[in-house]
C-alpha cells in the first residue's frame, strides 16, 4: 500500500501557474499546475485540472499568498484517473522569510 502525500493543505506565494509538464511512470504529460514558495522558503507544486477554476474563483494569481485545500476527488470518465478537487483562498497573514 502506497501512502498518500499529506498534508492536503498547501500554503504559500504563487510563483507560477498554468499548463506544466509532469512525469509519471516514465511518461510525460501536460496538466494545469501551481508552483508556490512556502513560508520556510521551500518550492513545491500542486497539479490538477480543477485548480484553474479554483484559482479563478478565488481571484488569485502569481504573487498572491494562498491556501490550497484538496477537498476530494471526482470520477470524470470510467477508466481514467479521478480528478482532484480543490478550494483556494487568498490569505493575508502570511509572513515571508527574509
């Protein structure tokens, strides 16, 4: 059994967003993603088609500090991987490390 990556809450300053290349099982594919920098200065990324909608709903963009919450998964098509569902909120009490 493979454990899922936790936490399901991601916080940081958006450094990039858009279609990105990801690799899984030796195959490359394009998917919507968000790269962000945490309060500790670490760079990370979250991927999922639903992110584009969640970011638009939150009116969040590059340079904004956000909290991205993975709220579940939805089967879109039989035989395809389920789509991750996200909720995004802009936050203002984030202090960047200098």
